[in-house]
């Protein structure tokens, strides 16, 4: 596609349910990042993929959070047993560079609301 | 580790006035610096970046920023703003060697009124 695509754009769920958020990066981009943006906060790094391996998952806040990526394509962020503090916009970005010296291309985000 | 401080959460300004959005960073190693802009209901897009060379960096839409190593700052400026510049602006930093994620500030909301 022309840009980074994320789905769903909005998700409302009940506390305790599992959710899956999907990211389709720009074709050919080897690097993929997930960030979380809570209200009034900056962007919080969650995980980085290079290809389908995740050399840095230091930002995942708990073992309820996991992510996977198929080759150099789609990534899925899964949150199990959601809590109200998980409410945020989850942003995905991709990049064609192995080193972080340049631009990240962001999707429009998936807004998650946990009731 | 790196950190970024954006001193103003909100900056109101009148159209055609100049504006400066402040950004200070902390790092024990040399860094790359970025400004991203997020228009309402859109994703973030890169405004400008400093990797090396001239400390004055020009970006899109008439914005520029100056890297000041001694003051660890990377303030964003525009001499005359437009209504369409209303958006949230994020400063970000990464270390300039090896692998590094971008560390973002909390953002500054620029509100331009007529």
C-alpha cells in the first residue's frame, strides 16, 4: 500500500477481553515499530521488529502484551486480559533502514478503549 | 538512555506571528534529533531531522530547528504561522550509533487562531 495501514481504527472492549491490533507496513520496509500514546503523554516505545525477529521488546509493559510479525509484512499486537490502563492509541511505524538514522513512517493508529 | 523534555504542553499564537517550540534532550552519547507533526486525526509525519553537519536544519512547511549541543536543545521555529499549522508537535531523539529506537517528548500542541 501507499502508507502504513492499521486496523481497527477504533476498538472498544470490556475489561478482561483480549484484543488484536494489526499493522500493515509500507511494502519493502524491513523495520517495524509499535508505540503507545496515552492521553496527554508522549509516544511510548513498545517493540521493534527487523524482519520477523524482535531484537528489542523492552518496552512491552507486561506479559499480557505480545507481538508477532510475518516475514517483512503484517504485524499483530495482542493484548490479553485488557485493563483500563491499556486504553490508548497504538501506533505502528515502519522504516526501510536497519539503523534508526532516518524517517519512521507512521500509521494513523488504533484507538483502544477499555471499559 | 535518552530523554526528551518539551517544556510547553500548549502554545497559543495568532496567525502570522512567529513561534518557537522548545525541546531539550538528555543523553550520554551523541544523538540524532527529530521533529514530528501530528495533524488532527492523522498519523505522525517527519517535519525535519538533524543527523550531522549544519546545526540549522530546515524542514517542510517553513519550519526550521537549531541544534545546540552545549545547551542540549533543538528548538523548532517558524517566522510566520498559518491556521493550518495547528497540530501537535513531537521532538524525538535517538543515539547516533548502532541500533536505537526513537524516544519522544510529550508533545506541544500549537494552537493558531485568526
